[in-house]
C-alpha cells in the first residue's frame, strides 16, 4: 500500500465513524422539525427523520449496553446484548442485536415525537 491509499483509507474510516453519524442525526432532526408543519408527506418526513436518528443512536446504545453488560458480569470483554454473547464472530447474531437496538430506539423516539392532537 502506498501512502496515498493509507491516507484515503484513514479519512474514509474517520468519516464513517465520526462524521456520518453526526450528519445522520442532524438531517434526522431537521426532517422531524420540518414535519411539525402539517401537510403532504409530513408523516413520512417525521418517520424518516426518526429512522435517521435511530441508526447511529441505536448502535451507540448497543455498544453501551455491551459495555455495561460486561461490567455487570465482571468481565473485561464486550458482551453482545441480547444475542452473540462474547463472540463477535457470529455476524448474524451481532446484526440481529444491532437491529433490535435500532428498532427499540426508533419505537421510543416515535412515541416521544408523536404529533400533538
């Protein structure tokens, strides 16, 4: 690998880990705020905004739950909650766990940000 390829890979990794979640949250908040005004597509904008916020927030909650579960068990290893346990080699279990946390965050945010009537 040459230096340029290393720099580009580093920049891409930093973008995915640091910038993309912030962008998703900001765009999601913007869509939810724009959906406050009743009109055509307001419901779609609200749920799309909540989904965009739920993706990074759900992953962050998954990581925090795994760290807390490991601390409660007295182990120093990440623990995949609710599926996967200490093995992070089982991609299906890890993806299912992440999907559960993203869905949970989506449901909670949908309940909190429901339209007023």
